[in-house]
C-alpha cells in the first residue's frame, strides 16, 4: 500500500468505479477530483498486487462535533474499495490499519466513516454512533398548528453560497456527530460545480428563512419531480438539505415546502429519529411516515483519553473503563472523571468498573447509544455492581447525535 502519484488518479478512480459498480465516464471524474485535490494525493492510498492497482482508500481531515459543542480533529475515511478479483485477501486490512496508525500520529482523535456494508468495520473498532432517518410527508394532509413570524424567500445558489455556511456552522456546533465542510463541497452541493455522479442535474431550488429582525436563520435546498395522473398534479419535492438555527426557521421552511402548489408529497432523508416535524402537524399519523431508519456515522476512537475528556457530560461521576482495542492503538484501562464543568481521562491501574470493546466505545462516544442496550447485547460487561447505571447517566446526552453530511 502507498499513496498514489497525481498521474495515477485515473487508474485509482477506475478501480474504485469497478468495485462500486459505477458506469460513469472516468474522464469527468478525473477532472473533478483533480480540481478537488489539486496536486495533493498524499491521502489517496492504493493497494497493489505487483504492478496492478487492486484497492483504493482515501481520508481527509474534518472536525467532529462532540456532546457539548467542542470538536476534535478526525480522519474521515471514504472511497474504500477492493476489486472483486482480490476480495477476502486482507487488502482492506492492509490499507485501513496503517492509515489508522498514521491518523493517530497526525493527532487525529478519531476516525469516522459511512459504512457501505454493516459487517465490515466493527472488527477494526468502528461503532455505529448516529442514525439516519427518511420521511415522507403527504402534502394534502400536512396541516400545521402554527405559522412562523419571519419570511421565506427564494434565492439563487450563488446567494445561498454566501449565507449557508454560517447557518450550517451554528447547526454543526449544536449536534454531536456533525462534521465540518470544506469550501469545495459547498460549491458542488449547491450545483455551482458539476459532479461526475450528477452531471446533467440542474442546481437545486434554494430558499432562506429570515427572522422579523432581518437575520437569516435557516435554508432549504430541494428539487421537484413533476408527475400527473389523469391531469391531477402529483409532483414530488425532495429535500436536499434543511438547516435551521431556530425553531421558527424550522417551522417556516417546512411550512413553505408543504404549501408549494402542485405537490403530492415531500421526501427527505439523513434526518433525526426525533424529528420535530411531527409536533408541528395537526395529524402527523396521517401526514407523516418514516420510510427508513438505519445506521449512519461510525466512530473509531484513536486517542481514547482525548476523545472522552473533550466531550461534555451532564452529571458528575467517575468510572473506570477497560477498553479492548483489536488493533492495539488506543485500548487499555482509563479513569474518566467527569462533571458539567469539565472532564479528565487518563490511563489507570485501578480496577475496571466496565469492560467494553472499541466498537462499543465508538458507538457510545456521541451520547446517543444506550449502554444498557449494549450490555443486554453482551457488548459491555459490568465488572462492579451499579457501574452500568452510573455510566449510563454519565454518557447520555440530551441532544441526539446527527450527521447531515454524506462523504
């Protein structure tokens, strides 16, 4: 395994396309990635069998929001693929394990990824820490209990490019599991740069909610697919992103979308399980359906002490954790002393209160997965009676984790 040279990018993308069953032209993908990466392909890795490239792997630096709003540097892993001629031969292990160690040396406190297949990454210490939920809203039954005091205006993507990052930053700091976005990704997200996977798609429609005092507090990007049955309108609006920094903006943008003419439904994915939308409707049982719920962001601690002492805790407690790391990167026994005023985590020789795998630690690190559930599943072992309940209260966070950025 090694980092690729810039002139190897076409081959790297070709291998990735074969492994992910993509048929898009490689030329457009090469142009896109060269613009995205520049001349720096140092974090684009490849595995070779002799002279033949057989696997791909990429990581990039991102800030990961923890409970309480503090962030740690993380290594975001993507583009992991192995040719079908070389699977089940340890190629992934040969790429992932050295890169996790390199990320540790770079000072990144965790590694994060979105798992294309669930069984792959647990054995490397990654645990599912957030969920993504999809919804369908029938507009004919979407009656709202209230109205927002501000106004919603349509804007061009170029205008939203100036407004959206500040609003998103407020959202990002509010939810554990959110990650920072690079400027290049804002341009592709808003259709200001073409992408290989959606080369002919028009830019999204863009709407901004402004409070009565003139402050932008939310934005909505969406597209509409027109349909009709027997001349009855039945278009479907798909929400690309809805980001709001106030309850009024959330209400105002959802109501705006639901009241657009000629629609029969609104669909949205990558949302929270505890979505507030249901509480804004007079009859959510009839109007709103949850169509999918799945794991999303996986977290793998690389610096256990730093990760645990950087996040916030709602109660004061001390717990000793015995963490089993399958790769020997950041396991051991740790004493976590935490309170709402701050936390300290360090290695210790004291007897453990709980024993758990690195997978379980990654899953609970953002405060959204119950320790008692993992204990019932055999993922956490209570070494001292009463410790499980104390640790449950300690790790739980009132704001459910949520990642709204696909990578």
